[in-house]
């Protein structure tokens, strides 16, 4: 994916490292805010644990001088801040239902080859997407205001 390539190059520039994970994290998995998120300008009122949409097979192994803000059971760093306004998100806070469907449709064979059923991920999205969008519109709006 393009985002993985960009992320890897930026993280390397900052002295970080991205590695392939042993498992893929595709679909809806609980996201847990770290204690550092309570003082963060973007994430201070994000639910402490809530479902988030994931579509990745890599993880951030290290990123010096960054503050890790969230994790999942499978991935230690799901969100980080570097400095005051540079943020990185491993989970996909930008999705809505049509984008989830597009991601699943465009990657159906990849998903199936890794044990994921696209139709089940799409159906599961209908349960979580509305609250997820509400939470992330606040985050994205705050982020834009920092720029």
C-alpha cells in the first residue's frame, strides 16, 4: 500500500523502523488509548477503548522522540505524536462505510488469502461505523486546526 511506503520512508527519516507483523490486522479490533492520550490535544476525550478499523500487516517497531498514544491487542503503536503537531495513525480513522467497502472489494483476494472474509468485514462495519466517524471527525477537526 502507498501509505505503508510513505510511512516507512518518513519513519526512517526520523530514525524509526516499520516491520512486517506476524499477523494481519484487518477489520474491526478494539483500540485502547494509552495514558499519554489523556493529555493529548487530539485524543484527550477519545473513548478509552473502542472498535477501530484496521487494514495493515506492518507495525512500528521504534520511533525515537515520539509519544505513543494508542495500541491494540495485536499492535503496540496505533497512534503517535512526533513534536507538537505531527501525528501518525496505524488504524484508519479516515474511513466511512463506502471507503471500507471499496478497500474490501479492491483487496478481496488479498484478504481471503490471509483468512479474512470481505463481506463479513463490510457487515461488521455497519455496526461500528457511525460512532467511529463521530469520534474521528473530532480528532481530524482538531488536527486541521493545529495546522
